[in-house]
C-alpha cells in the first residue's frame, strides 16, 4: 500500500504547478552563456575539417585533373584546414570565457538565491 501512495504522489507532482522556476531560469542562463561558443566551435570545426578534406583530396589527385597547380592548391587548402582545426579549441575557450564573464553576475546571484532557500 505504501508504494501506491508514493506512486500517487509522483503522478501528482508531475501535474502540480512548478515552484522551482529559479532553477529553470538558472539552466536557461547557463545554456545561454554557452550557446555562442558552441555554435562557433561546431560551425568553424566543420568548415575547417571540410577544408582539410578537400585539400587532401586535391593534393592526392582524387579530385581535379591531377595537375601540379591543383596539387599545390590542395596543399595550401589542407594546411589552412589543419591550422583552423588546431585553433578551434583555444578560440572556443576564449569565447566561452568571455560569455561566462558576461553572464557570471546573474548566474551567481540566482545560484545564491536558490542555495539560500
């Protein structure tokens, strides 16, 4: 019988109005702080990985007509792709740090309010 009561309370809590709106607001602020860095990292990483792949294909004569000019262009594009992939994480960390600094006051005050309750 005790399990029936626990089950009923669980179901009732799902339909009851939520009082922990501050936790939801804190999660939204946290995701809003991380969103610009994530968007940049994924977009830039995908573009640079594609550049690296195209450069490899050109330099190995998989695509193109196999001329020396296209091979040289492939090496240049591949090196640009490698450089872009290499700097992606440090740039991500920099953007994330700036974004966290921007939202830190709001997040800390909201977290302190939740902790005091």
